[in-house]
DNA sequence: CGCTACTGTTCGTCAAGGCGAACAATTGGA
DNA sequence: TCCAATTGTTCGCCTTGACGAACAGTAGCG
């Protein structure tokens, strides 16, 4: 319906407004996106039901993912204490992954807390194409990354790598913890 | 261009194919989505540049976020060592936020590492509507959450709350660290 | 063998999106 | 002050997406 369309457009308009000080006028944005400024004008005014191509061009020109222009939100406060929560992938004694925030609804990422002990490297099979993983090491040290080139990381270190190739996590010190953000396509 | 459109359609088609065994035919999906099956047929065949309304209806009927039907992937391995990286919001001596992974391109979230010392509570102004924050505490303790009801958290604890209301982060112990995933709409 | 109910396809029609040009309304130098 | 270069708006024209009906291709059952 035009309610959704209106949402989209308003969001796009607000994003542009934020960068208006940096000289991002309606005309300029239309030029960068390669769409008619008349089209953009109508869009921002709340009318219209843009095609994906148009929306795509707009998102690229704005430097934001299309999702930013579309998907709706959801509020809630939730706490999971250390030691609580569902434990997935706990098939081994030296590696426990706690699922903090699962993907649905409305999100594209899974959030895990890792508690690991030194031992065998844990090798993960490739996830869906386009998946990205973000790892932040807490206390401890670990060897993390694609199987063909893992990196040794210490407390506070951060690494990101494609999740659609085999990758590895191997704790190098006792009671090594980490946070993993698994981002789906 | 039709390359992007083709991508979208192919993805949608493959999602449906996955559920074909559960009786999700093209006709059935079109009916549920409230769009003409001719439209869906052309879409899945790779032709067309669907409007947002159409795509929206399709995504809802499939029970997947629109992002799933659109956004492309991106590969890369990147490491930011503790102490390195751009430091934003470091206006205070007792609170430093390091930006690990910024939102564009292709993502909907910002990833921060927080290093904080006990002191004044850091109050964040509301972000864009629909924003969600996920916080995982590393070493230390902190008071985190919406300003009207923050929660005391210890190592490994996790909390999520809306980012579009005023919220607070106050370290309770020296050298408290945390990981914050800020998820945009 | 039909008959039925379904699959997904292609056709013609209508409405709507996207385009460019012409349009007012502001700003900024010279 | 006047001219130039912006701003974002509104107009007709053309293309194209979305629709519904008619279409061919397949099971499944009496």
C-alpha cells in the first residue's frame, strides 16, 4: 500500500536531510543516483511506489543498504546472564557458543558468545553465501579466521571475514571468550 | 539494471523452491501475496523490475525480510588490533568507543568496542527510530540500558534494548570493556 | 480413456512509474 | 541591483509493471 511507500520515501528523505549540510541536494542526489529529479521529488513527497531499480540506485547513491529504506523495527529489552541462555554447538567440552540474539524476526544476524578452552581448532563449515562474521576477542587469545589464513588475536582485537568459506576458531589460552556477530545476506 | 532484478527474482524463486515440498506452488504464493501469478511468473523467470509494493507483498508472503531478496554480499578479511582503529565519541577520558565496522556498505549495523572507567554515566541521545542496541560485557561491570531502567551487568552478560530512547552506559569497575552492536532500521 | 484439478506459461489491456522540460522560489556574487 | 546558478516543484509524454484471461503441460483418479 501507499503506507509502506510513504515510509520508504520519508526515510530516504530524512537520510538525505541529514547530509544536506554536506551539499547533498535533491538535484545532486538525483544526478548521482541516475534518476530524474522529478521522480525523487515525488518520492520524497510521499507519493509513489518506486521500482526496485529506482530504490536500488537511490540506496547506492546514499551509501546505505536498501534494507535501511524499507524494513520496520521492533523494541524490547532482554538480558541474558553469563551462564544462562540456550547453548548451541556445545558438542565439545572445550567450546561453547551461546546464542544471544537469533536472526528472525526482522534481523539479519545471529549474536553468539563464545567460551573456549585451548585444544583442537573448531572448524566451521561454510554458511550461506554472502554471510559475514565479525569476531571480537574478550579475555584470552585465539586463532581466528578463514581456514587458509587464520589470525592470532588478543583481548579487544577484532576481525571480520566471509562466513561462506571454511573458517576456524581455536583458543590459545584458558577461558578465552569472544563475541561473534554472524551476518546473513 | 536487469542484472539486479534478475538477482532478486532468482533469489525469490530459490526460496520458494526450498518450500515447494510443503506445497508452496507459484500459484499458491501469488495468491497469498495478493499478486497476479503472471507477475510472479515473469519475476521468477528473471525479467522485470518489480515495484516495492510487489516485492513487499512477496517478502511478507514468504516470511522473509525484504533484505533477503535484495542485498548483495561482500567478502573481506579485516583486523583491528586493540588500541588501533578510529576512536569516535572519545570526548571523555573515561569512555572510549572504537568503531570496528561501520554501517555502509551492505550492512545495517555499527560495531563498537567500548573501553570505560568508573565515573559519570554516559547518556546517549536517542538514535533513529527502530534502532536496537546489543551489548555484551567483557571484563568489568557496568550499568547499561534505557535511562529509566538500566541493568547492572557483569562479564559475559548480554542485554538488548531500543536505541531510539535515551540510554546509558556507566562502568562500575576499572577497565570495563564491552561490545556494542548498534542495529539500524 | 477422459475428466478434473492442478502446474506454470504467454497474451492484450489498463494504470502507473519514470523521464525531461518548463516552471517558480532562493541564494550568491559581481 | 541585476544576473547567474542554484533550489525543489509541476507538467505532458512514453515506457513498463501489474493484472486477468486464455493457454498448454501434468499428474491423479474413476
